[in-house]
């Protein structure tokens, strides 16, 4: 039951983008097309899940035994940067069109505060290894869900049209605000 609670909270109630406001840059920058948003989301799911696995191990078996927990942030950034490089190499070889579509946002996963934030939050919440990975995966799927919803709405808005003054970021911020309000409705699901 605890895993289901963690999943619902991470996915809907405390959505990393719409409730915690982490990862706003890729959320707004890559959510123009559903295809690109889904590809970025898949990369974030992979990186965030694997990053939490590795950062848990680094924290539990290196930082804590050596009493150097103050190195968490820098060591976690190093782990995340390494994983992003691996994802970039894999995408470049296996899916060149997705690699091109993601453009600069793929290396920016390294600096995506959501990836680092979730790794640090999992440590702060004192999750065990499995709970940490489940939390990260659910959070990343929530990030993907928010990006795909945003992209779908933005694509639809481009087809139906809207006032010139709302083109670009004004409309994106309005949509993000409405999505955030909609996700607040999930707050009563879990106590």
C-alpha cells in the first residue's frame, strides 16, 4: 500500500512541475509538440530513475560511511551529468530524429533541477533503495504526463487560434497555471 501511496503522491498530488515547480525550463521549452515532449519525458524517466538508484548507492555506501554527506549535491550532480551523457550517446545512435528534436534540452537534463531535487528529496525522506527508485520513476512519469498534457493543449491551441498578444510564453504560462490548478484537485486523494 505504501508504494501505491508514493506513486499517487509523486505522479498527481505533488507533481514535480505543477506542484513543486521543479523542471520548469524543459517543461516550457520542449512542450511545443507531443512527440518531442514524450521523447524528453522518456529520457527524464530513464535518467531520473537510474540517477536515484545510483545516488542512493553513492550516499549509502560512500558518503555516509566516510561521513562526507556534505558532498551529496556535488556527487549527485556528477552522477546525473554522467547518466545524461550516456542517454545522449544512446539517442544519437538509436533515434537521431528525436536527438535532433530535443536539441539543447537533452544536455539540459543535467541541470534540470527536478532530477537533482528528486534525488535529494528521496534522501531527505529516508526512502530505502526500492522506494527511492519507485519515487523517482513515478515523479518522472508525472513530469512526462505534465509535459505531454501541456504539449497537447498547445498543439490544439495552435490549430484553433487565439489572440496575438497571447502567442508564445503568455499562453504557455496561462496553460501551465490552469494545469496546476487542475492537479490541485488531486490533493484530497492521499492523506
